[in-house]
């Protein structure tokens, strides 16, 4: 009887389960590119992500409104502070980070748009199976739409399209991802940050992980 069930499984594909929303690995290191449809922002960032300690480091360069920029930020959500680090000048500014940490995950209420193979499924190592999800997020003052692609195995982020009326479409593509922290020190403020004074700032905190891809909070609200 059991053999029969197993056989039936093989025939109808017990393994071919419907994909489910998932959470990405809690420790990730990698790179991402960010573009806005308006062409105001193009950037490449290296990121270090720790969902257990709720810490993110982003070292990013690119251009915003035809001006190049370089930004290095360490976001410590538990402590509620963000450091903007300038290694060349050994200066550091410290800001309040009042938004909650959002882990990299496909929200539970996302809808599956489809499953696909990126690359080719014709030979080993030529392709990767991914799932694409769509949904909405209510933010402070507006609604955002997203379309996120993650790998079927491992829930590793591949790309995210994010849209609000204010920003237009933002595309973030992840690459060279490694599970784990390649350099845990990047999640600790450098010594010269110790004496940084807390600067007060009005305006919106980054509400989601995605809004931090953009140059600056101020820049973000300008877009
Ligand atoms: C950026 O520069 C290009 C060419 O130099 C120009 O066509 C474009 O209008 C500029 N964009 C902005 C936002 O200034
Ligand atoms: C860093 O130093 C350079 C030259 O000394 C100066 O032009 C620049 O404004 C400084 N940057 C910051 C963020 O203080
Ligand atoms: C899903 O949940 C979020 C909050 O977690 C909510 O803002 C959104 O409207 C919900 N609906 C859809 C279709 O994503």
C-alpha cells in the first residue's frame, strides 16, 4: 500500500508543491543595483544584512539627478540609530532611526505571479528556479506596490520592483549573494563614530528596506 502511495506521488509530482511566501536567510552579504524608472537614480551597493541583530550596512555609489554620490550607512534598528560614515575624513554623523526593522521576506498576503527558470533548464548549472510575487504595502501616507522575485530554493532575493506615486518605479537587483556575514565588522560602528552627536532631523524615516536604497532620506522625499 505504502509503495503504491509513493508511486502515485512520483507520478503526480508530490514534490511539485505550490510555492509559499518565504523569509530570506537571516544573514546575507552581497551586492545590489538600484535604478529608478525616472532615471534620477542609478546606484550599486554592497550590503551586509543581519536580521537577527536587525542591522544593515550599505556602501553605495551612483548618481542621483546627474550628480555622483557615495554613501556609507550603518543602520542599527535595535538601538534606533543610523550612522553615516565617511572613512576618508574619519567623520561620522548619527541620526535617529525610528522605523521598525523589516526583514527581507515575501509578505504572507503576497500573490504568486508565477514560477520560472532564469537562464536555462537544459543543463546543470545553467539556470535557477525562481518565484515571483506581487502585492501591496500600506505605508505611512501612501500605498506601495511591489513585485519580488526570490529563488525557490533558499528564498534568496533576486529582484524587487517597488512603486509609490512619489517615487515611481524603483528596481533593485541582487547579485553575488552569499549566505552569512562575509565581514561581521561592517556591522559595528567604527571607533571614530563613538563621539558622533545625535543629529535631529525631521522628515520620514525609511519605512521599508527598499526606501533605503536611495541616496538619502531627503533625496528620497524629493523623488
Ligand atoms: C542628465 O544628463 C543628460 C545628458 O548629459 C541629460 O540629457 C539629462 O536631461 C540630465 N538629467 C537631469 C535630470 O538633469
Ligand atoms: C571631507 O573632507 C573634504 C576635504 O578635506 C571636504 O571637502 C569634505 O566636505 C569633507 N566631507 C565631509 C562629509 O565632511
Ligand atoms: C497585505 O498586507 C499589508 C500589510 O502587511 C497591507 O498593507 C496590504 O494592503 C495587504 N494586501 C495586499 C494585497 O498586499
